[in-house]
C-alpha cells in the first residue's frame, strides 16, 4: 500500500486544486502529541537552515510548500533524498562499517530473451521471435549481508552476437515474469562486448550483484576471455 501511495500520490501530486479534494485535519483530535510542535514556544524557535530528508521529501509539492511557508530559512534538498540520512552518517563521523546487513526493499533481476512460447502474450513477441522476461536474482524481504554476492549465468542469443546488453530491473513484488509488468522499474543497463564469435553460443558471461551499504555493484565477467565489466547503481534504502 505504501509503495502504491508513493507511486500514485506522493510523486504525482502537484497542488492543482482541480485534481484533489480538500481535507481538514484536526490535530488536537487526531494526533494530539503533535500539538506541542505547532503551538506556543515551538513556533517561536528560530531556524536558519532546514534539511529535507527521506522519501516524502521527494514530493515537489511538499518542497514548494515548505519553501513558501519558511521563506526566511534556507531549505536544503540533498540530491539523493532516500539515502540522505545514511550519507549524513558518513558526514558526521558515524561508522558505516557497522552496517552489516539489510532487508531488501525490492526484488531485483535482469532481463533475458528466450524464444516466444505458447502461453506468452502475443503483444510481447519481438521482431526476432523472442520475449523479454524477468530473471529474478535477489528477492524482496530477504536479509542480505553487505557485499553478499548474487549471480546468474548468461549466454548469447545468437552464434554471431558481438555484444550483450544487461538491463537490470526491480519491483515491489516478490515474483515477476516480464519486465513490462506493473510496478516494474528499470534500475539501469550496461553493455559488454562479446568477442570470439567462432565459439558460437558457448560464450558464458556471469552477472554478479553485490549489495553494498549505499550502492549496488554489478559485475559482468566474460568466462571465455576473463574480461570484467563493473558498474555501480544507487541503492534505494
């Protein structure tokens, strides 16, 4: 439910009155504990800088309203809001090595392209007779150690293929079959050259995913010639 709210409301809401119905919140009745922060001396405290952090601060509407309401303050918006608290731990001297593991918020995987099979939706059939499917590598909800390795062995689709494009996806669901399913998001992609075409389909490339404290490291190792390709993606905390 939270994931759907973030996708359909938080990032979409602009404040345009024709797009929403107004709702008055009675703080004293609904959440009286908050009253101390919006009344009496708390309202008189002087603040020169405000830092927006974490997910709700990604809302453009919220950013705009805060800047309007607190125009006398400098409002600082870090580039990576979802990771800003963890980045702050680094800035303020906390030991990031103390982060030993985490629970995956998403299911991660890579696109594969098997041949079209009976039962596959015909609209998904590509011009080469293949279908882009989702190959799961790490499932949402599992606990992973920092730098724990997940791997998948990939092979070229065609004997004369001279490159392989790795497209990584993530989803809020624990399982998925296709890369175009609802709630599926593209993490990123990178290209690997495939030489030695005389070997045909027998040119395996192993894709490794490592979940660091702040990032996802993707490594593709060509088992034929030993070449290694490495790229880094931001980990959505």
